């Protein structure tokens, strides 16, 4: 029996342990998990919902793994890896031997080098959003804050900004890049997002960076920008990306670059050490999305237990749908800027900044290979379905954009579950289809919690929660309607008619 040690008990580490114990049908492995945080695993993707007040801290927990061959040690930091002896050294100098070591150490928030802040000791009023403690501190800070600045206009930055605005703070996003969410959006799309954000109470400074954080008496007072402007602030949330936690691997002599270098089978330069999730740097690069980390977990669990890992199954590794309140954004695949380098691409675009709407589709060989939908509602959902299912497109793909300019036609469409095909992916993070939810419902999973436990739907970004609830409501109503007998028709008789007449009733 081999011993597998997992360092890290976050979203990816906990999923790997769950997948591994399920795949280890012959009981060939003992598993020990070493988690730096003292709490149970939780959904880090939903921390921005906690900041917004739409979720409580108690609602973002993930199921704790429970298996007779599993030992979980929380609040147990690892000091080093001894590859020669093949064991890990804990903070108290104790050692635990391993046959296989899995690094799931994740990533940490990147804190820029700016006068006034120190990564190791942030002044009062300055926060990052990476852990459950960070979210708790930010929520507490909003009680006495009136003006907030979010440094960084990526996905998390915009989620944090709209969340703070929902708590009635005046919010300004400061982003030095050419466009908000520049990894996913071009400048035209960004302009539409910017105008829509202003209507929700979030101002921006795009193309402008922070030059100095002004701290007085140990607390944030102002932020000086690179254009000379000075913004007063009571709260600063830094969202300038992440840095893979590679220190343990690097100190042990394992090859690292931006992350821990791994091959297609997630093996590092040491054949006894694997890496998954945000700390890993696979050959195709990292998307930073949890779906990719969970795919790592599933694949490695199959590899270590001798099962066929197959291919990527989620089909959603590069679909991005931020939880930005008041701004509907979804992007996927490649963007139209690639058209100058790939003549096989066909790009169609509809941009209407005054209406807060921007649509772009990228087509190759009759298939949707990329899309951006801002302020487009159901059209964005349809594009995700076409993209993830690789559905053949109409001869004229421009028809995909027509509902945006035909309100009367679009308004007749409803989001009723009856119109959603069984093959449609409802939970992109976990690849759960409507058919999967129906099957589990008829097997007894009639609540949201039951479906989440059996299929993992809603446990990723949380964006599918409303859709899953809608399907469950529909299935429940459909079951009741089938169980209830039809109303009995009463036959007309003169006697009954006369008895019901007021003048024939007994007084």
C-alpha cells in the first residue's frame, strides 16, 4: 500500500482527495492531507459574494472529505520537502514519509511594490481578497468606510468593486491596463463595461496606475495616481493578480518558472512529485480558473489509481462569467484580435455602447471558437452552449446576433427549463448537464444541497445556482402534477341546479 501526501487543502486539494478516494476502488493508497489553514475547505471563488453581502461565510464551505484511509491535518504548515529521504518536514521538525507527493499549494495575492505599503504588513484599510479571513476583514472595514478604491480591473477586481458598491460605498477602480479584464476583453468591449459600471455606481480610471498609497497614523488616507490625481479613500482592495506558491518546490530543487513545471500527466521534474491547480504550470499554460484545477484533480486521481484519465470533460476551462452585479459579461475561447494572424477566422461584431451592449463571435470551420457578450442576457447563455457543445452554426452565423436587434422576437423567448435541451451544460465548472440533474432528481436528490453533493453543481463559481434551482422547481411541479388526479367533472342535473339556486335554499 502506497502513501500519498497532499500539501494544500483548498478547492483543488480537497477535490483531488475526493476524486482519489472514489477512484481507489481496490484500497491501494493511504492519503494524508496537510492544510495550512485551520478551517475546513471553502469555495474561494465565492469570496466576492461574501464581500457583496449576497452570501454568508457559513454558506461557502465545501464538503469535508471523510474516508477510512484518509487523514486530514488542518493548520499544519509544511516547512520543507526532503526529496532524498522522500518525506516532508513540518514546522515542529516532525517528518512524514511519502511514496507520492502532490503539491496543491495554490497561489497568493500579488501585492505591487508601492510607496506606503509592505506586502508583509499592510496598513489599516488596505486589504487583499484571497482567503476567508481577507473577506471577513473587508466586510468589517465596510462598516466605517465611505470611499473605496479597487486596484486592478480584472475579473476579481470588478467583482469586488461591484460588491462594495452594493454595500453603498463610492467605488473607483484603478487599472493601469488598456482595458478592463484585458485578458478577456479588447478596448471596445471595455468601453461598454466602463459605461455600464458607472451606472451601477462604480467609477474607473483605465490606463492609469497607482503611484503611492498615502498612509497617516498607520491608516490609509489617499492614493496618488500616475496621472497626478489624488483619490481620498477609507478602503483599498488590491486585486492585481496572483503569484503561484512555488517556494516549497523551488527550495527542494524542483523546476519552477511562473509555477511548478509539470508535464501533461502533472509530473514535476521529480517523478515522485506532482503539482495541480494554481501552483502548477502545465504545458498549455494556466487559465487561473477553478475548472482547470478540478480537471487536474480528476486526471491525477485516475492516473495514480491506474484508471484511464481520458480527456478534458468539463468543456468550460476558458469560459469566464464574472459575478459583476449590474453588468452581464461572458467571454470564451479566442477573441477577434487574432483575426489578423489567422485568416481562417470569421469575426462578426455588434457594439452599441449607449445601450450597454457588445457582442462578438469568432467562427472557424462552421464552429464557434470564441465569443464575447456584454449586456446580452440570454444570448450569452446560448453562445456558451454553442461553444462548449461545439454545435454546428447556421450557414450565416450572424443569425446568432439577431436577437440582440430584434427585441420583439427576443422577448418571446423564456428561460423555462422546458426549453433547455437535456444535453445543455448547466454547471460549466463541473460539466453538469440538465440530464444529469434530472437523473439525480428522480434518484431522490430533490433539494439544491442534494444535487450539489451528488453532481458538484453550484460548488464552483456559483453562477449556475439560479438555473439549478429553476430546474428543480420545474421537476418538482411536474412530479406533483403527474401525481395529482385530474379534477373530477360534476354532471349537471336539474336537482343539483335547483338546489344551488338561492330561492330554493333552506332559510
